[in-house]
């Protein structure tokens, strides 16, 4: 049975960093087959994970308009091309969704791609999906079933307001979300009482508070994969606590 974890939030709140560190925790503590899905058009989860990225699903979708081999059905070619695009790592695999649609109607292609991606996900024990700022594409071209939706915010009211808006949006879209959680990232010191009151009023469980970590900033600035962060880094300990609650 596959456990699907999707992360969403305002741009720049640390969704990709949290995705990478959650994947590292799964590798170290849970085992099993793990698939990382980069559903952000900027496609930089591979940098956090230290993997190469040769092709995205968006590239394949564009190619399918004109380059399907003669005598091959479009669905069959898409299935083959997407499975070939999965980057295989030593401990986990990666699939990048890539750029959004260009001009024209992509409804049929998106429906095919969603079914293909869902089929691929079933072969894994865990799927961690790093999303763009919005969530509409979850039901449109990625998946419709999410076990854990993590709304990520930084320590700003704008970030929290975006998370609150996404909480409302998740109930309107055609997505089956079983559990929703809030994660507050890059917190220095204690979370203010005003914030805790606001979170309580939102009605979503606070899964974890991740501290600002200068060592993480140093790794990120130097282009080092964040999955190489030492276990003693303060954010590493916070991720362990968060993951233990998530998978309890």
C-alpha cells in the first residue's frame, strides 16, 4: 500500500527543502521503495536530492503532440516515455512534472498522464510530492489521492495566510485528502502566542515547527545536496520529530 505525502505552500517557504529532508528520513528510518515527485515547474528538487534531471513529464507531453512514433498509440507511447523519465537513485527515484501547459487544450493528455503517474506510484511504498504554490494541478495532472497534505509556511503572516487559503482550496478541488497538517518553517526562538492562537483558529493540526538553521543555509548557498546535512544539524532533529508524528 502506498503512502502519499504532498507539500504545498507559498513560494519560498521551504517546501522543497522539507520534501528532501523527509525523503532522507524515509530512506534512513523507514526503508521501502520511495518515489519523489517534483510537481513544481521550476524543477529543483533534484538539486536538493543530488540527482541529475534529464527529462520531465512536461517535455514528454509537448513531444506527444507531434512526435509519437508511427504505428504506436499515444497512450502507449506516453506510458513508455514517462516510465523512462523516472530518474533512478540508489535509495529513491525521482519524477519531475516540469513546465505547465503551452497553448491549446491538454485535457486528454493530462488525463492520460495522471493515470500513468498514479500507476507508477502504486509500485512504491512512499511517494513524496513537492508542489507549486497552488494545488489545482494535483487533481488535473498529478494525482487525486493524498494521504498527508502538509501545508508549509514560513514565520510570516503572508505565508500563514497562503496556507489558510490552500486549506480552503483543498476542500474545493477534486482531491481525496485523508489528513492535513501545518508545518511552520525557519522559526527563530519560540513560536509567538499570537501565531499559536491563529493556528488553533484555522482548525488544522500543527505537525511541527522547524528552526532556522545556519548550517542548512550554508549547504544551500554552496550548492550541496541538503540530504547530506549531518544528523546533528538542528533542523535534522526537528525533521525526525516531525516524521515520527506523521508516521505514528
